[in-house]
């Protein structure tokens, strides 16, 4: 079975380049169908969630070309919007729900399979539905698990979100950009990818103002036109390498980043004793010694992201003293703790809080990735551990990290993707000969 084999104990050292943001790309590719002209989207990460949404877009009739690994050209002119968007891949990813907002916004009609995504909590979509209804759509969940939304005409509205939701904010923006009149979204999410989606839509002629604050104002326009747009760098991929560097007591420069998006991650690293140096588009993380403990609570942006909670949990598991990590966004995001315990971590979970007693080091073990970010965090743990680890269920990790083993190997990490015992033996031989590329 495909898995990663890791030999731990080597500090990560060197430079790594960050790809485009997966969660921005999912929204932007869905929004790209809203024009009847070619839309070029650059800096798209090559990960499985993106291939799934692009597959869905092609399946409903959009013209899609892929001139290079990180660029898609999409023309929504030929979309068969009366057909449901439904296949296995669509049902497995979360981002497919953005096709509800974009199809509804463009055609006043959408039928899309209920989204899947990592099992990190209940993940309701009531706020998305509330927003679509406020714009005048009739929304129903029909067998076999399809969201159907229809309106005679979408009309701008004043919407107050009950919870801060990235997905609902993005979906309501897309549904509102071509609605008649003005829409105001209050208590909107402020994540960098909400801003990126708004900038993208504005480059197509939309009039979205205030993205990045908690009040977003949209003036409906008649149509959207073609554009060329480059996705922002991935805040969470960057953060994952920053925290992996710290776990292995390494020295890594992470390039092609927007340091402003990493501020809360940098602040925590500095607080526990790492050296972090920022330049215009890179950050360098140096962890020369064992780090200190701290407390952290996940919050919507600009708070500490839930998508970095497992990574900081793994790091604090190696730090001096007792740390407390509180998860306030998703109720099921501590599933990595049992796996990390197999590596020697000392963590007690009580409801949405993990009480972490730092240990001197981890030891290699066989573990399973419970979801995307937790999987990446377990790889960081394995890279810091003494001995070998096997990490299974890596399809979760491949949803969101482009070239994960290759990038870690370029930093000196001993990690390989293998499929059977023979490949594993060969990989271990290469690690022992210190041939890691
Ligand atoms: C997005 O999920 C991301 N996914 C997640 O990334 C990320 O963890 C999350 O935002 C928070 O930052 C994508 O962008 C595809 P939310 P989303 O709506 O939109 C509750 C990763 O690893 N809520 O902001 O599904 C919800 O239960 C992933 O890349 C409602 O109650 O998250 C949660 O408690 C995993 N009703 C909170 O809001 C709703 O209608 C925030 O969820 C919607 C959400």
C-alpha cells in the first residue's frame, strides 16, 4: 500500500518554494466559469483537490486547457448548467460547494452534490443556504444528496452571518456579484483567500469592496469578462514548513510567501524561542535549541488558523513544559493525538482542549494520517523522531501539499513515497547512504 517511509533525526536545512494557495484556487477556479470568455488562472497548485474541481468543471461542459503544470484556462461559455454536478471526486472534496455559488450567481440555477472534505467536524452548510435564500433563491437538499438552488432573479440583500465561515462568505459573494442591486455581508470571514477571490472577481469586472474586513459590500454587475490572474501563495503550506523546520531544529528559508499572512504563525514561533526573519517574500525559521511551551487557541483570521493546529500540537509536544491547545473551529481536529502518542507524545485531550506535556523527542512509529493537515503534522513529527516511521493514508496529504516528499528531501529530510516492501528497503538503503534526493 502506498505510504511514506521516513527516517527521522536530520534537521531540515535549506530553501523551499511555496505553491499557490489550494483553498484560494478552489474558489477561484469555481468562479472562473462565471465568464463566457477565457479566464487564465496561474499559480494553481498541482494537488488532488484541484484536479477534482477542474474535472467537475470540465464535466459540465466548460472548455478547460492546462498549458502548464500550474496554469488553467477556463471558458464557461459552453456549460450545461441544467445538469447536476455530481461524481465521486466532487463528493469527496469540500471546495466543490463553490460551484453552487458560481452556477447560481451566473445562471440563477445550480444542482451540486453535497460536499465531502476532511472529517474534522460536522461542517454544516446552513450559512451558505441562508445567504442564497436571502438573495432570493429557493434551496432544497434532494435525493441523492444534491443541493438544488434556483431563483427567478437574484436580488441583493443585507446578510448577517451567524458564524464566521470562509466557505459561506465566498459562496455568497459569488452568488451576489451578478445579482440585481447591492449586497452587504456582515460578520464575513477575513481569510487571505476571501480577499484573493474578491480581487479575482473584481479583475473580471465585479464590484466587491471590503474583502479582508468583516463587512463586504457588493454592487451587482450585468456580466463578468475574461481575465488573467495569479493565485496568492499558500499560507498553510508555508506554515507547515515553518513548523516542520522548528520541529527538526532546522534552518529553513520559505520563499514565495506573503509574510503578512504568516504573522500569527511567526508570533507563536518567536514566543517559544525560534528565530524568524522576514524579508519581502520569504521567511527564515531557525530553531537552534529545544523550544518553550505556550498556549494557543484557533480562531478565524487573523487568529491562529485551525489548519495549523496539528502542526503546532506536534511542535509543542517536543517543547519544554506544559502547553494548552484549544480548538475552537472544528470539533474533530485532535485525531492526530492518538497517532502521535505512538511516537511517544504525552497529550491528554479534554473536549476541545489538548494538554500537552512536552517530551525530549519522538521515536519512529507506524501511523495513519487522519486528515490533510494532521497528516502533514505527523510527517513533521516523523522527521524529528529517532528511527523510522511509516505513514499511511497519504492520499489525505496529497489533497493539499504539492510535491511534499520531494520538497522535504530538498531540505535534507529522509522521506520517500513507497508502495511495497521492496521499494521501502531500497529507500531505507538510500537514506543510510545519505542519498536523499
Ligand atoms: C475552509 O473550510 C477550508 N476549506 C478549511 O481548510 C479550513 O479549515 C476552514 O475554512 C477554516 O479556515 C476550504 O477552503 C475548501 P468554515 P470551510 O465554513 O469553509 C461552521 C484544509 O485543511 N459553519 O470557515 O468548510 C463550521 O462548522 C481545510 O485545507 C457553520 O456552522 O470552513 C466551522 O465550525 C480543512 N455553518 C466554522 O463555521 C456553515 O454553513 C468555520 O467553517 C458553515 C460553517
